[in-house]
C-alpha cells in the first residue's frame, strides 16, 4: 500500500482590523515612510488590540480554514501550532486553539522555529499523515509581535491615535533606538487543514528540505528573558532593552538570499523538477529586498512569486499561509499547481517545502 499524502483541504487567515502605517510610526520614533519602505518594502501592518493573544488569532484563522475545507472541527485528529509569541511562557497556544475551537481532547503540538515555523509545521503534517498517525491535521501559524515592542503607555496612546502627542523627548529617543526592528513586524495568523489522500494523482505535500544551525544564533536573538538568567527576567533587563530582539540585518540578508534559493533548487531536483516547473514560490515575508534578490537568484518571473509584506509586515509564522492564501485567491495556485514554500528564521532555521495543490 502506498504512503498516504497530506492533501491541502482548506486555508484561512486572521488579520486584526487596526492598520498602522509608516506615517503613524513617524509620530513616535525617528523614521519616515520613505526610510522604512526603501529598506524593507513595508507600507503598513496590522496590530491587535490589547488583550488579544496569538491563540485568539490562531483560532480565527483555524475556523476560516475549516470553513474553506468544508469540515467540522470535530473531524480533526491533530493540531500543530507554530508561534514565536505564545500567549503564555507555558502552556503553548496549541491546546488553547484546541479548546477555543470546542474540540474534545486530542494531540496538540507546539513548535518553535520562529520565521521558519510554518515550513517546519508542514513537515510535521507530512510525517503525521504519511505515517498514518493522523488522517486530518490543522496547522496554525500565529504571532502577536506588539507584545515584544518596548513602548510606554504614552507611546501606544499616540500610535493608536488616542493621544495627539507629541511624545516626551525621552520616549521618542528610546523608541528610535529600536526603529530598525519595530517597524518591521505585524500581527496575524494563518492556517491550513490537511487530509490524508491515497488518490495517486500526485497532489499533496511532496517533500521537505529543512535545516537548523545554532552556529548562527547570534544574528537574530533575544539576549534576555531566558533560563541562562536568574531570575528569568528582571526590571534591569527590561530597562536595558535586553528583552527586545537583536538582529544583524546584513548577515540575515546574506543568509536568506543564499539559503532559501539553495534549498528550493535542491528540493525541486530531489523530486525531479527544475525551477521552471514551479507555478508559485511563496517566501517568508521578512523583507521585500531579500525576496527580490532570492527571486532574481532563482530566475523566476513576477507572476510566479507572491509578496504581501507591503501591507502586513513580517508576521513570522503567519507569513507563509497568509501569502499563499492571497495568491490562491488571486488564481496563482489552482488545483494541480506546483508550489514551493521557502523560509529562514532565527535559530538559525531555514529550508523549503514542495506541495502540489
């Protein structure tokens, strides 16, 4: 008997209603629309309201994906959830999504590969369904980055339009210290539902080629708030900005524009395909300039690539399902299309996944 394949049954997304533009950010830190767009390709992003967690967005996206699949939540066998920003240090959001969907107890797995989380999640789905462990799996990528932003209450009030400003100089200078990071991120969730298929029509997740290398951990990391500190987090760490991510932007750019194309080419070749066989490439939306360089390295035309970072920023584990969902709605991924997903994130984690829709 042939190994069952994980066939995409449906997908969905969740986007907070609040839109924060580059011009909004210019009110609370030293930046401009031109400065942000030139470096990242971002024009705006979405932010949740206070009290909305990653599992809330994840649940909303999961419901949309189930509706798209024409499935009831009770038909699910397994939940896999990728996030960098869980509601709590523990538990992770997978069981929270399970509970909010009204599901009976079932296996619920949390994974932590940051910006490569959804790609790793696709490999987990493939393994679960291919091994016969599950016949239907929900994969969720959900992140709320606003919780990581080191802003004062006054900053949030000005940013959200509740306070006309201007900010005190001290707040403005503190915020500007992190302008290269905070302007990049947005909040969102995306989800996919997969069913086991033995149809033999070549559809489903075809393969994955993923890597991890801690030798590059310092290019993107949070120096504070961890088990190497005692206590875990202190007021001094927060005051020093050690709970805010640090990023070597040049190194991230260099690694992303080489590793994502390399993994994509190698995975295609492993399955007897060339780059020209691709109908669609969906890359992690960290920086439009990275994706443009990776696209050029692969020699793909614009029609075979979908980017949406200009409207949502970097939503970490949600970028792949969010971009794919939009591309599918635009007719770029019809049934039978050969789609590659590529990502690179902190860890370092990177790789590619190949799927026939």
